[in-house]
């Protein structure tokens, strides 16, 4: 029998209180249970102050996937600054664990990677703007991990409202606040050879910020001119669809939801999102290692050298 390929994905959910973060993680687990060949390892849950971690293993015909799901509580506006601080600390702590292993003389190559590879940011369907604190939180997270925005409880919107809301959120993220979420045209290049489809400037890899409309047009042009630019086509499709709308699947809606869903709502985007997460798990992991961790590590070395130099100068 061929050996199964092993891979992993560490996923965190953050966002508005009561926006369905925990429900989505439950939907994801039950989807894997139903459509995979079962969750092979009983899930293990650990809780600390803010972060609730569940580990599961899932397998399909070819793959054995370890999933770590990190749930966080939604916060009201008054404590968003606190949430931004602790979320950043949490993400950096996972980087430090890898760093501490790297500087050991004898490294343990089997140590588990606890760095978060992707963060789903839940945006309430009633959003009219991001508050300054929410922008701070989003920027902190997006500096450490690929952030995939999602529109929560989309069943409460009509199809027209949904399309309008998605366009509104895309404009807020890309054009008004320029938040470097997953797929945006921004990247601080710290390494020349970062290769994956979410790296924006596929030909020159410069650090640029393009307004969404012209960026999508540019991707389309790249894709049409060069058949090999399949990534550009995928990225364009993603940018046109994001934020994915998330809703209970039909089977769960009546038993769990306390609110009335709109009739005839399409649940496929929840499944599209799950597919995106699973299909791009290697790319998310790669970006965490080659970009976010590398950026953190470079800064850490720089800070340590600066401290050493300051100490030498203060002794003179
Ligand atoms: N209509 C509708 N209701 C939902 C959906 N997802 C969750 N809910 C309901 O919304 C409420 C909150 O859901 P949770 O999953 O606990 O939300 P949360 O974001 O984890 O909440 P906090 O952890 O308190 O921030 C529950 O009553 C759910 O049944 C959805 O997609 N549609
Ligand atoms: Mg919750």
C-alpha cells in the first residue's frame, strides 16, 4: 500500500463576538468527519486564558493531515486593544518556540510546529466600518499570519445585500485601510525566493500596494498573456470572491441557529472556504515559514545585535 503523505495546518479564528467562530470550527470538524475517512485521532482540547486549542487528525485516500484549531473569544470594542496585544504575543510565542529549537546545538527535528498558518477573521454582517482598534488588531495579526477575511452569518442577508456587503468589505480592506490580508498586493520582501501564489508581484516580487480593481485587472492580464501563470488566475478568482461568506450548513441550521436564516441561501461558500484551507495548506505553511517567521527572526537578530552594541558602547 502506498505511504500516505503527511501534512498539517494550524488554523486560528478571530473576530466579532457571537459571529459564529466556534460554530464554524464545529462545522469544519463535522465536515472532515463526514467526507474524509474519519478523524483518526480523538481530538484533544487545551485551553488557556484566551486560546482554546483542539487537535485532530484527518485522513483521505492520499493524505494524513494534522489539524490544530485555535478558537478565541470575541471581544467587545472596549477590550480590543487587549485582544490585539495577547494575540500578537501568542503568535510570536509560537515563532519563539521554533527559534529556541533552531539555536540549540542538538536540534529536535520532530518538534511539532505550533505556528499559526492561517487566521480566519470573522466580520459581522452588520459592519458599517472597522473601528480604529479593529484596524490595529487586523494589522497586528496580518503582520504575523495569512489573514483570510470571512463574512459571518451570511444567511441573515439577502443575496443582493450579501453581494453589496462583500464588495463593501473588499473596498474597506484593500482601498480604504490597505490591510495586508491574504492575497493582497503587499509584501515586505525579506527573502528573494519566496514562491507561492499569494505572493503578489509574480514577475518582480517588489513590495507594492495596488488598489484592488487595478490589481485584479493586472492579474487577469498576467494570466491571459501567460498560460503558465495559473496562480494569477486563481488569485484573481479568490480576490473576486472574498470575503467568503460563512453560514451553517443546511443540516445544522435548524438545530443550532437561534436566528431565522433567509430562505434559499447558498451554503457553498462555506464549503469553498474549507476547500481553500485544505487545498492551500502547504502554501499557507510555506508562507508562514518563509515569510512571516523569517521576518520575525530577522528582526529578532537585528534587535539582539543592537542590544549587544548598545551594551558595548555603554561600557566604553
Ligand atoms: N443564523 C446563523 N446563526 C449562527 C451562525 N453561526 C453561528 N450562529 C449562532 O450564533 C450564536 C453564536 O455562535 P458562536 O459560534 O458561539 O459564535 P462565536 O463567534 O464563537 O462567539 P464568541 O466565542 O462568544 O465570540 C449561536 O447562537 C449560534 O447558533 C450562522 O452561520 N448563521
Ligand atoms: Mg466562540
